[in-house]
C-alpha cells in the first residue's frame, strides 16, 4: 500500500516500534484502566497476541504462516505504527499481562514515509487524502478488546487515547475500516442499507472501493428499513462511530483472510458530536491522571 499525496517529511525516520511519546506517559485513566502508547517491543508483541486471540481464535481469521505459528497478528505495517493500549492495572503483574484492549494508529506523514495506509488495500484512500491536501489524516485500525472488557468503560478509555493522540498531532480527519462478521455482505443488508442511506459519505468525503472489490451497500429500499432494528444489527464499534458523527463509504469490501465485511469510516474532527468533545474535554484533559 502506498499513499504519495504530499512531499514526505524531511524528519528522520524513527526506528521500528519507536513510540511517538517518550516513555509510557498516560493519555488517560478511567478507574483501573490506563490508556497509553506501547513503550517497548514486548508491549507491542503482547498487543499482537491479544489481536491473535480475538481475530484468529475467536473470529476464525487466517493469517500468514509465520503469524499463525507465533500466535501473533502482525504485519509489516506494525513496524511504523503507534500502538494504543488499554491496561487493567488491577490485574497486577507486568504491563504486558495487563493489556486488555488496543488500537493501531498510523499518521499520514508516517504512512507517506513508508508503505502507506493499511486500508488502501481495500479502499481508494489515496484519492480521499489527495482531495484534502491541507488536512492531516490518522488511520485507526486493528481495534481489539478482550471479551470480558467489551464494556462502555473500555470503549471510553480507547477513545480517550485516540482523542488525546489526535489533539497532540493536530489531526483533522480520522478514518479506518470497521468490520461486520462474515464474508457475505448481504447477510448484513439491513445495517449496511441504513448506513448507506443515513450517513453515506458524499461530495468531498466520498470514497470508493478498489476497482473490482466493492459491493454496493444500497441493498434495501428506505421504506423497508427500521432504524432501531438496523442499529441493533450493527457491531458496537460501528455504533460508536455513528454516535461520534462519522460518515461511511457507500461500498463494502470482503476481507477473505479475516472473514469480515469491511466498510470505511471517515470522521472529520470538526464533525465530531459536541457532547463527546465536552465529555472528553476539548483538550482531552478530563481523564488524564
């Protein structure tokens, strides 16, 4: 994947797995949950093991042979991403044993110095970014939480981290793939049609799937859609994006390796629902320890 939109930064390329912030500075704390960037390779390995547990053992994804053998979900893009962690300090032990949730964060300037964004293997992200040369983009990916921690509090911790990170790096637009389980898009016709009709990205935020891979999300007529039923049929992460004020692609893409149906979510910072800005604080200070 490659995105060459602006001239690459002249800053030196950071070493693999180097965090953006020096040391494990907290981005937020909610109860016993701490949120921060991974500070060591061991912590990144632990996050990748968590991803393996969820994506492979729980959801049945098929990874390359080396990842399956090591029981870690990893790829070449991991080397130049920042890895957001949620740790439950009540568990005790090492930080690696406390990781209960993670997000993979990839800034536009970093993507341009390397091999691009992950999601551009499914969607024409280069075109989307290229139409907004004055704005800074941040890709959110590999969202993953252990089953016992799929609660509102954990989601709040993840978004506290994302928001604090976005402010620090002056991000204008967050985006990334969000997944429905299974590789049969029409099994999600109700939810996908509702998204297409209610929050489908148009005009300046329109984005298309890579040629030959897109499936139209316009599967049901408006009069056949019950919003409450459509929302109930959505994964919690997708509903969370909607509450924030996100837009979505008009096409879905099947990911055969992860056995998912993916949509692209676009969240311009200026469109984030005001009540969430108030909840976390305009400077992301509410949950900072």
